[in-house]
């Protein structure tokens, strides 16, 4: 057994009382380790002798623990006395103040144990089974008097105060698959706040964390925004573990990596970054990881939307720079393409990065049908999206400038004028549709049909009969609205609606130059946007014929031999070339 210095001895060559080294402190108040470099001469001689023999100098655990413990380390230490421990819990988590914070003291095998948990997270069945087994525990001569350090079980914490009892419960008593030990109080608090339960043992500075939690979870039903006629009916929910499991079920590749991160000083929101290691670009993964780690906010109660704005940057850009999906099959397809998926706890929507404009105009229904039918559905959708942006400005331009009408289209335009100018009719009708859309969201389901009848019959029909609106305004506005609703991405449909209003006003004020300049500015603006170094209008700008052909035509599955170059994948081969 190696000797341990009790207190510093006088340095050789010095006379007089012992001189203890002075502490050196940096500007932030942290103690620098230089003061602890001093050791008595006989210990230095032993270290030098061990170095000459080719061995690393050994130090006892007590000497290591005495090395350096700053104020934060002392505060993070688990108190061996339950009175001190409960005082610290009262200070940090509001024990005896918040009704759902529980510290239950019990005796198992003659050893006083404290169970720390949040009442709403505790899984009763699992904890009851653990408590039943702990109640039958016997701590006698074969445990505490034996040498448990020779056990083949590897422990995270070694030679801590009261460690024998902790090791016994850890190895033989607690029957659960997700158990770990720690000597840091902050780690226990973090895990308990996520739903785990902490077990403290009086006289021990080590705790056991049991991940036995139960969250309020709804069923994995099909998401409303991404419905398909045929296909999987499961969708993401608000629980992170359930969501990543749905993806893991579809991609059983061991190269699928799920990195856990956290953001929010108060909410401590769990964030999972998913990617396939040998496909995804390592620089893309590193960039997204750094962005998430640099998020320094109070919290992310609105989950994925606030995280998106935090990692994308400050911008008034109405167009979505990321794609959201609530379908695990869609996320799995993008992972195989080399994208990164970001899961945020408490949110059923998953962020897919990087994305372009054309990622938002594709739908899973196109891939659930034959290539011919899928291509037809895709072009119908493209026409609807184009109509939602350009139909109203072009019609308004032809009506207000009759000389622009091509031969054979002289019938375009209202037969009689309404009491309101055409521009005012369009703007009022646009605002009315948005108002009805918001009302439909807040209207209870049994009343939704009645609200639709009121909007269609009373408002629309009466407005036309009274002469405030003309029939063609309602007709073309309805076609544009249908195109908006046919847009797969809800975020893209809202951005397109704003673009339509801007082009409509430009056509009313500046006529043909206004429409041409407005369209050009819109296209150049989107072409200048980038989503994590990916051009937003790719493969149209910059032009890539092969990739653009895959977007315009729904090709058969086996014809796709390589992945798109957008994500710069490490492995671009989808399937062997014949």
C-alpha cells in the first residue's frame, strides 16, 4: 500500500515551518492546477523510479480526488447525508415546493434509501417491480464484508464513499435494462427531469439512475398533412424515442447513427441528429452539429420551428429552407439519399436538411402508384402550384390590358363590372379565404361542415348577387386556392400565396413591366438562397439535366442507379450497375 501524504512537508534545503503552496486563481475564479503540482520529496523519488522502470506513476484514488475540485465540483457532489441532500434538492429542483417532485425515503436490507422522481414521469409497474426486489434484499457478511471490487462487473464510479452498497444494488438487486451509476448530482437531476428515477443511499456519494419513465403518448396515426391512398398509416408522435424507433424499423443499417444533443438552458430539449454514416457528407453533419451546439437560448418550447430559426439564421425569407415531414417512410428515403434528419423531442415533425424548392413539391402518393400514373399526378400538381402563383396576376393583366389578349381568348374578362375595383375584389377575397382557413383550424369538427356552407353559400353567393364581386373573380380565385391546397408543403403554399399577392399588386400598378420585373426578382431571389451550401433552386439553377429529369418524371425504381449530387454523398451508388 503506497503512503499518502497527510500534509505538505518542508521542502529540502529549507528550514523552518512547513510552507503550503499558494492557490493560483484565474480571472473567472477557477483554481489553477499548478498549486497541486507539489508533492513531498519521497513521493517524487518514487514517481521518478517508476518512470525509469517504464511504468506510469501511480496515485491513490484519494490523492486523485484531492487533486483539484473547484466550486462547481463541490456543488455537484452528492451529499452522503440525506439532510444535506434534501436541502440541495430543495434549492435546485424545488423539493417540498413543487407537488410533483418526490423524494421517498425507504429502508431496504437495513440500508436507508431515497428515491427521487417526478410523479408524472414515473412508470409505476417497473418501479413497483424494482421495489419488490429491493425489499427482499439482504445486505450481510457476504456483501458489505466482502470485497466487491473484485466483481467482474465494471463500474463507472470506483472507490467512492459507501460504494459497496451501491455496487450490490447495481449488480444484483435492481432488475432493469437501463441503469447507470453516477457521482454527480446534476446528472441525476437531468435524467430525472427526462423521466428517470434516482436512487440515493445514505452514507454513499454515488447514486443509481433507472430509466423507467412513462410519457403521455398518442397513437402513431397517419398525419393529416401527408395522407396517401395507399401506403403506411403510421406517423411521428411527440415522443422522441418512438420517432427514432419508427425510422430504425425501416433502416436496419448499423451505419445509421442517432446522435443525441441538447439545447435550451431551461427546457433542456433533447435533439436527435440522424444520418447514415457511410453515405452522408461528413462536413454537412459537422456543420449541423456545430449549429445545434451553438444554440444558446432559454428554451425551445415550440420545438422544431424555433430550432430551425436558430440554426438557419435571422431572415425574413418566407420560403422554407428546411423540409418538415411527419411520415417515417419519407424521412427514411431522405436518409438514404444522404440527407440529415433532426428530431426534436415533443414535436411530431422532423427537419430534413438540406432541401431545395423542388423537395417541397413532391409527394409520397406519386411513388405509391406506377411510374406513368405517378408522373401524371406530379405534372397535375405542378400545374396546380403554378396556377396558385401566376394565374391571378396574368388574368388581371389580360383584363386590364385587352390588347394583350391572344386571338381566340377575347372572351376572357368579366361581362359586367362590379361595384368594387378588380384589385379590391381580389384582395378582399384573398383575405377572406385566409380568414376562413384560420377559422376552419379553430372550428370544432362537428361545426366545420356548417362553417363551409356559410362561407360558400351565404358569403360567396350573396357577394356576387349583390354586385360587389364578379363571377370570374370567384372562379379564378377558387382555382388558385385549389392549387394552393394541392401544394404538398404547407409552408411553401403560404409563401406562394404571398408571392401571388405581390405579383397581383405589381400587375395592377405597373402592368406588364411590373409582372416581368416581379417574376424576375422572385426567381433571382430564390436562386440566391442556399440551404446549408445547397442551391435552393437546384437542379434548375444551376442547371443539371439528369437531376431535373428525375424531378419532372417519376422514373421506375430500378432505373435509379446513383444518388443525386446535391448532398455530396460518400457513396453515390444506390444499386449495382448492370
